[in-house]
C-alpha cells in the first residue's frame, strides 16, 4: 500500500507542476493580449491601412484573417475612450467582484 501512495504522490507533483506551467503561459498570453488592446485603443493611427486583395492573394484564408483583424482594430479604435468604454470598464470589474462576494458568502455559510 505504501508503494502505491509514493507513485500517486509523484504523479500529482508532476501534474501540479504542469498546471503551474500552463497557468504561467496563460497569464503571459493574457498580459500580451491586454497590452495589444491598450495599444490599439490608445493609438488612433491606422497601422493596417494596406489592403490585401483577396483575388490576388494565393491564400484566401490570409485575406479573410487580414480583413477580420482590420475590422476588429477599427472597431476598437472607434470605441476609444467613449462613454460606453468607461461604463463597460466599470461593469467588467463589478461582475467578478459580485461573484467573489457570492462565493465568499457560500463558503462562510458552509462553515
């Protein structure tokens, strides 16, 4: 019985190490995406002005991705620092705060 518990502990230690590594990678991805979002919203310049003609492009998927990114960036730049931006910023922090309070209340109720 003792031999099995040793194997189990080795497996759980390596599994938890993998989870820590994957959460670090996810954290880096979130930070990079946030930095990209802030850069796009703050800088009003159209850096992706060049158009790729889908008919001239060998890969239609590349043209589709390019149009999607241009549409996304122009939409984010249109939002800018408008009134709706500030309201969504406040609500985006309110929702997780209320969820954390609800979770805390459930934990306290269970003792």
